[in-house]
């Protein structure tokens, strides 16, 4: 399917039809698979042939989902996980040894940050941070034991944009594994492998499902690294449920058309907020005022679904804003068809100290909006009445 365009392969790359000649891929709710005879059983377990043995290892629905994402990202192989965090944790756990060092961008998903600070030290895995806004310092922060450089772009919730090509070149030069959490962009807007990433991680829970129904995660990249992640995961059991894989495969069929509308709505809301008297600042990658507008234009097809802004009047004004919102949901998810407003300081990033929050650009008045697929007039009307 390599020669087909993104939208076409998202739809047409599917499981082979069964004897029933179904048009849409069926759901394979089975924990295990049968063998023809003793020799088939022996050779299957010896991995002399590629086939399904047990759904902790592989399942047709998971394979279809993985195959779609690999094509979208330009990756050789992948493994699907029960959640985005299962993908993040299993990827690190499969690749890192005691004594290794992670060099991570400062602004990462809250739970990823907690892995660095709370759990990895137990296994003698050390993390230090680089600033996405000061990439000229990146190279000097590499240590002799640095195994992984890790980045997210756009970041959560600051929607900062990191120059992935720059980071990728430095990782390559020092022979370090470069991992990108591409969740905020989705594979439709940005393919980090083009910029030198060895592995790309997604929370499938966000734009990939896009309708707030299932938790999922996936890691794709080079066959060599995915083999290690697969070995670890087939033993430890973080595999995605086939039901969720089936839901996601259907969701990916509409990824391009959905994300186009998300981005169109988000840019309109960001533009509206920029001229609002009660707003201090607005950040959205495709606003000309964004610090890294040029990099965003270079590496992304459009700006994504997340807009962040600061309300004038700090915590008190923020509380009033959230209490006045009527249509948009107060929730912690993003990439949903329903627009969502979140207060990062008291929710997703509450585990960070105030100092750590400020370092990643989260003030008490910061509001994150995940712009959904409702009509833009209704989204703006609700935000406008809450702001006033
Ligand atoms: C949500 C999210 C995750 C974690 O995904 P879950 O599916 O919630 O476990 C990781 N990284 C980013 C950037 C996210 O937004």
C-alpha cells in the first residue's frame, strides 16, 4: 500500500477478507489460536513462522491497527498498547538498563514526568531536561550514558513547537535513540521519522480515536527497536484489547477529515481569542504570533486541535470562566469531537511544583482548549459568554 495516499491507505489497508467476504474488518475477540498438528504447534512456538499464538503477543485487529499507523508514520514495525502510558513505559523499560540516562524535553505529559521523577530512579535510570526554546544547549547536555533523547511537539499544554529535525540530527550524530511522543499532532499532521526519530509514540486515546471512547497507545519505528519492545511486552502483558484496536482502525479511516476540521476550528478560535480584551496571550502553532510559527509550518501540515491562552485576572477570573462555560466540557481529555476546556495547573499538571509548572509555561490562569467538531460559531459563542 506504500504508493497510496494517506487517506486511501487509512481506509483500504485492512485485514484480508475471511470466507464470509465481509466488507468491513470483523472483530476477532479471541484470546488464543489453534494449531493444525504437533509440528505446527512446535514450529509456531519456535517462531519459525509468523502467525498468531496468543492475543497477549498478537491479534488480527491489533495487527491491522499497527499496520495502518506504520504506513501513516513511515515506520517499519510497531506494537499496540492498552494506553498511551503503557506505550511510554514499556518503550523505556524495554530499551533502558540500570545506569542509563534519558535526556528529555522539559515539557512532557504529566504522567511521563512522574515516571522520570518517581519510578525510574528506583531502577537507577536518571533523567535530565533540555529546554525546547534553547536547543542550542541540547548537545552539551548529552552524557556518556545518554541512551534516549525524548521530545513532544507540540507540547502539552503550552503548545510549544520543537524543531524535530534539529534534535534528530544531534541524536544521530551521537548515536542516541530519538523518541517522539507525537500524540498532539497525530500522524496526519506530522511524521517525526522524516525528521530523524527512531521511535514514535501515540496515545490512541486522543485524536486517533477522536470520539472519547477508548484508551490505547502505540509505538512504531525501526524493526530492530520494535523487536526489543515486542519481546518485553509479550512477557509483561500491556497489549491493547482487540476490541479497542477494532474501534481505532475504524477511527483512523476518518482521521484526515476529522483533523482537518479540528485544525480549522482551532485556528478560528485562536484568532478570535487573540483580539479579546480579557485575554493576556494565546498560543497556537499556526498563529503568526507563535514564537516557532516557521518551524510549525515546516514540520506540521496544520496546527492541531489544542489552543492555550491566559485569562486576565489570574486564578479568580479562571474559576469564573470555568464555572460559566455551558457547551464545552470540563474534562481532562483532548482530541475529542466534543470541545473540552481544562485548567492544567489544578488538573493534568497538579503533581508538578509551581516552579516546575512555570518552567513549562503553565501559569495559574492558563486555560487549555481542545477544540472539537461542533460548529465553530457555537464554540466561540460559549467561550465569549464565559470570558465576559
Ligand atoms: C494522553 C497523553 C499520553 C498518555 O496517554 P493515555 O492514553 O492517557 O495513557 C501521553 N502523552 C501525551 C502527549 C498525551 O496527551
